[in-house]
């Protein structure tokens, strides 16, 4: 578990962005990632007939498509207790096994921090 009151301000920012994406788009999850230069990429769940992606995998894909070389951190706002193995793998592919993934509830409170590894 993670105490939300001691979250780094830059990590709090990506949680806030993820929460906003979830609420704005009315999707099950919102996610945000921060790359090696401090740029952020924000996404919601993609649920088309022909394409289904979690919010976190979508955010990672957006970072890659924009030229990011690595990730510093990721956040997902979800009702789930943790992130899927597939989501962790996407973060790991770009950020490495030690990249933190903050898991927050719909209220924005960080419930856990897991690593991509």
C-alpha cells in the first residue's frame, strides 16, 4: 500500500491526469505515463469492435508513437485492485522492470505502487 499524502508531486500529476481522462471520457480506466524528458501521455480505455486496449497500454503506445525512449513512471485510475500482467509488460518494455506503476481508485487515492518487473 502507498500513503497518498507522500506521493511525489510529479507522480501526483500523472494520477490527476489519469483520473481526468477517465472522468472526461466516461471509460473504465484512465492512465498517464511520464517519459524520460518529463513529457506526459494521457489515455483512456479503447473499446472498439476491432480494437481493445487498456488505458495504460494506450498511454504507453502514445508515448512510443511520440518518440519516447523510456518511462519514468506510470499511473492508472481504475476500480481494479492492481494492473494486469499485460499492462505491466507494456510499461516494462519501454521503461524497464523497475518503473513504478501507481494504482489509484476513482477518487484519485493511490492504493498501491507496483513495479513493471
